[in-house]
């Protein structure tokens, strides 16, 4: 049986009654949010779930996301919760691995979460979509942004981060602004990375600006990318854009520089972490550019939030901490507006959000449940950290 939450035409969706949705959920073995539990679902904490990498090559990101979400939970609970009920966050390790993430999603479903507020690696987030969809769990994805997530056409999936399309647009806009003439693209064969690389290639061909002279895919997890680096350098680029994650990205930057390449290097948002710079080496990492949505230290007026984060967790906030914080706030706002945790009502409330203030600006979702504006900007590495270089406004 197909899921009742697969995207339907909006006109038809509006005609579907809550009772019908509840029956369909029951028939699909779901109903976790439809009041089929022994309780009526209106007492006790409202449970949110998060799948995020706490192990594996992207383990550095997981604590930022978890802590950002926890900070929102603590603030909302201190302010009386949602309709008098506290929020509770359950976090499971997705390890940026498809099988691990799917197991984590299934575990969260058994714990009767109301909304999912996780998702970092797109390749690991994709297999969680049908699991949460069947269970009737709305998803607010704070980081993963492959267009494949949107292409599934699921009504319960909403992206808090800018999309791959918006990131590719920002990348090409900066290449043109920087005067690039020959561009090489490198990806790591993951869904997220290939998506951005292909979209950037399309934009370059459409723009009539910089010429795409090479597009190279590497195998993630290796330690030597000299063959890939040499293949790229044969095309004589003056701008290299790496769209994968920081572990491989750091090695590729180091090997590009060691091979004598002195042109511009830019990385996509999956590589924006100080560990990229550490792996690349101090001298090689200086001046590395990045396409990235807002990070705590590039947000004007975020000093108080950063101070609260540091006070609660004893550490600096990092990438996707603010997006995860906002995902929890949006979930709470939708439940509050719906007056219930019933799935269809929460989805309808999410679709109806208009101007809810996020760190990235006022939130309004498109028909595809993506941000109406991506908010990508350009960062630059200096002294072992990324700082804002160009807002592209």
C-alpha cells in the first residue's frame, strides 16, 4: 500500500479529511501520531527525534546539531513548553551511513517521536524518508539538501537548509564575480556531492561565463587522490570546486597544492569544518573558499545566542547548530499552531508558515517544501577558521 503522505496535488490534499488520513495510517501499520496509542497523545512530553552523525568521518558535525537542537528544547521548555507540554529530544547516530541511519530512524519510530529534526548527509537521510513517511512523522531536515530529497515528492518532508540548486547558483555567481575562466568540479560519488557538482555543471554551461574544463569523481575513504588531482590539473583550471565532505576535501586540497596548483579552491557546505583546514595543513588551507549557509559566527547579532550555547555546552557552536536550533523551533511552532501532534494537521501548519523568523531570515516554504530563499554566502579560511567573505547580495 502506498503511503498516505506521498505528495498529492494541493487541491486534492485540501479535500482529504483527517478521519481518512487516520484510517490510511492504520492500514499502513503507522498511526503513531494518529491517536492509536492507549493514551490519547495529549499528555506527557512531545518527543522529537534526530538522526545525526555521532561516529564515522562526519562525526564532528553531530554534536553541533544535537546541541543546537537541545538549546532550542531547553529554551522552549523554560518558556512553558508547547501548550503546556515539555519537548523531549531523542538523538540516534546515523554515522552518515545509509544502513546505520535507516536503523536509527526505525528506532526513533518505535520510540513514538512526533517530528524528526535531523538529517546531515543526504545519502544517509534518503533511506530514512520512507521510514518516517510510513510512520506519519513530519521531517524538518536542517542540513541535508540534495535535490533527491525533494524529488521523492513526500508531503511530510521539509528542508530547513538551502537546496543543492541554490548552492550551485551561489557557486557559479561567485565564480563569475571572481573572474574565473576555467572551472574544474570534483565530487565524492555521494548523492549530495554529485547533485551539487552536476547542478553546478549545468549552471556553468547555461551561464556562458567560466568554461567547465573538467569534472572528476573520487572514491570516498581513500588516502591518495593524486590520480584524480593530476587528471584535473591536465585541464589547466584556475578555479576548483570540491562538492564532497571535509575528510576527503582536506586531502584533495593538500594534494592540489603539493602538485603546484595555485589557483582558487572552493568547497561546498559539507566541507565547512575546521577539520578540513587541519587535514589540508595550515599553509595549504589559507584562502580556501566555501559556499555555505549561515554559521553562528557569520550571523549579525548572534553573540547572545553563541554565549548561551557556550554556557550550556562548554564549547563553541559549529556548522548546522543554528539550523538544528531552528528546526526544533519550527516544529514547536507548527504543533502549537495545529493544536495537536496529529500528522496531517502538523503538515498543514508547516505549509501555512509565513514569515516565521529563522537565523536565515523569515521562513516561508515553497510548494516543494524547500526554503523560498537559500541564503548561501561565501566564506574564506584565514588563520585556521572560516569567516564571511561575500554575502552575494
